[in-house]
C-alpha cells in the first residue's frame, strides 16, 4: 500500500516527488498524534484497543481520525 510513495534502489529509499506533499502531511498528522498523546499504543494490561486498530481495515491515520 505504501510502496506507491517511494523509490527503491540498492543504496537508498526516497519519496517520489509527486507524493512528497502528501507524505509530508501524513507525517505531520502522525507527529500531532504523538505530541497530543493520542496515538494508540500497545498496553499489556489492556491490549484490546491496540488490537482493534491493528485489525481495522483503515490505515493508522484514518483510524485515529474516526475516534
């Protein structure tokens, strides 16, 4: 799914120019989730929420936006 964003070679991985802005926005949203403490993380005493996210059909950002 995320392979469409990247160029792969033996020595490097780079973001395709046509997807740069989109990737930048996704990284920013991810950083906002972390900064606000809203990123769902695995908790051994209550793994349900994390497992629900992992088995969701949505990608990480879409899943969190629906919360």
